[in-house]
């Protein structure tokens, strides 16, 4: 039996017991200790530097064709064509680099500025905490429109629906 099937087959009480938690949630002290041991609830983001963005520019088949064309023109003694193709190549790579690098930096700043919160039960009371502070055993409350902030085992649901179109690429039903 896979781990996913194992968790879904367990009762809510068994699932809570397996992670040393309870329906009234963890205490602040338990959560603090688990955060110190397991680290934050955070996915590592791959950020490319300028050289990585520049290298990605040359993965384009059209640019590779231009490089080959410029090299062939130069080898065949047609310096004017080689220079024209080289200028087009440099302009294309330069513009692509500037646009992609700026977009990547803007996206990174936007992600850094967003402070996602989640409603968890700590010391028997629901409170909003940063998503990065969620630990194994936290009881998380989801409401309509909530994003799932971590891998969760649902303890109780009422009229639960999920929009998976972001993952599957299919259009949401109308």
C-alpha cells in the first residue's frame, strides 16, 4: 500500500495520533519545537542568475540556426552576410535576455512580497499564521477560496470541491 493510500485509509483520530497531534491542534511550544527540527514549510525556489538566463536564450532552435548560418557564411567568405546574421543574432539574444531577466526579477520580488497566511489551531484556538510556520501535526482550517498551504490529510469536510484546472490545464466547467 502506498503512503498516500495509507493516510487516506486511516481514520482522522489515527492520522492525528500518527503525527502526535490532536483535534485541538498543537501547542505553541510543540509547533516551535517541530519548526526548529523540520524547518519551515517552504519550497526552494530555483532562481537563475544573469548567466543562467543568458544560457537559456541559446536553447531556441531559430537562434541555433542563425549561429550555424553565420558560421557557414563566414566560412564561405561571405563576410557581409555573416555580419548581418550576427547582428540579428545579438539583437535577438539581447532583447530576449533583457525581457526574461526583468520578468524573472519581477516575479521573484512579487513572490517575496506576498505573505501567505493560513488558519491553524494552536493551543485550542484558531489563529492566522504565516504559511511557512505550518508544521507536521498542525490542524489547518480551509474556507471557501482557500489555497491548500501544505500537504494535508483532511480530517473533516463539508461540500468540498477543488479546482484542479491550474494543474491539469483544462478549462473550468461553466
